[in-house]
C-alpha cells in the first residue's frame, strides 16, 4: 500500500516545482484584469472595480431566446420575440449582457488579438449554456470569409468555440460550415440590413454533411446582437442535414438595447 505521507510530500514538491517554473513568467508577464488590464492575483479574473460592471444573464429567461424575464413567468412561458418571430434554431443562450466590461472583453478579443481572454470567456459561456452543452454533439463556430480571415489571421468565434470544446469535451468542427459570401461588416447596419447582408452567406460543404447529419450542433459566436448572423448559420446547417441547432454566445444585446453602431458579430 502506498505511503500516504510520501504521497503528500511528493504532491507538495510538485506544487513547489510548478510554482517555481511559473514564477519567471508571472514576473515578466503579470496577470491583468480581463476588463481594464490592472494587475490582479491570477489570470482570467476581473478586478474589484470591473466585476460589479459585469452583468451576468441568469434565469428566469425565455427557454427559446434566453432573454431574461424580470420575474418568473412559469415553465415554458415564451418571450414576445420568440412568439412573433420564431427562430430557425432551437435555443439561444449568452453569458453576459453586452455592455461595459463585457463590451471591452469582446472588443479586446476581436480587435486587439486578446486571444488569452477566450478560455475565461468560454468558462462563463459554459455556465450559461450548461443545458445546451449537455445535449450537444458538435461545436461549430461562426466562420469568417477566407479573405477576411487572411487579413485578420484569426477568427474570434473559432477561438471561443475551441475553448468551449476543450472545456466541455465536445468535438470541435471549424470547417463544418463556410462563409461563401464576403459580407459587409455588420457594425452600423440596421436590423433589416443585417438580415439582407447575411442572406445566403453560409453553406455546409459536401464533405461536412456526413459529420453534421442528424446531429445536435452547438453554434458559438462572440455577440448576439439582432440574431441575423446566427439565424443564417442555423438555416444553412439545417439545409446541410443537421438535426437541430443551438446558439451559445459570450454576450447578448438585449431587446430594446440595439443600436446600429453596436460592435456586432462578424
């Protein structure tokens, strides 16, 4: 039988070794707040000033759209949005409201190459989308057109999707759907313009049809603004043979909060 004292000593030595190995990196690159970049105790956390500015999305919410209710409306009660304009996906969830610190994090990931934020953002996404992840069979990020990807060199939705996949253990398939139309940036467009902009913009390539056939696909994106982009993606996935589609984003612009100048999905 293993000596428990020896095991404790070994564990302590391993912890000290890990700390010694990470000390130079922490000295050269001290962890900073995910919102304002003040120094913090460990990577991926918010400082005391930023944390109160982050508004987490919590139940009760619409079971389809994931938009919060001011009070519990009873099981199965749908929002006006879900009734008036039923989406082509089954459910949508987001971790936080797109404002303040959340906006800074999204823009840091998207425009400032802050890919280090993706795992921490994905942690919050997994918390918000636990019921979706429990039933999902495949994680698919909203794709960039190849020309835009060539300019940017990375896709923030893919970074989030990869992190969600790693943390949840679900398969990750960034090539299950393609953006076949070089669309305009959504920023600055009105709601109807966004919908027209992404119409027929996505397609499942023939080689990916077997992979998504009859499966429950979890689409990952950074921000749900009007839903135009993820609706177009969901339609394309279903045309390609997906059994069902759920949407998981880091942030959400709540109904009534939308402005054309919001930094939106790509």
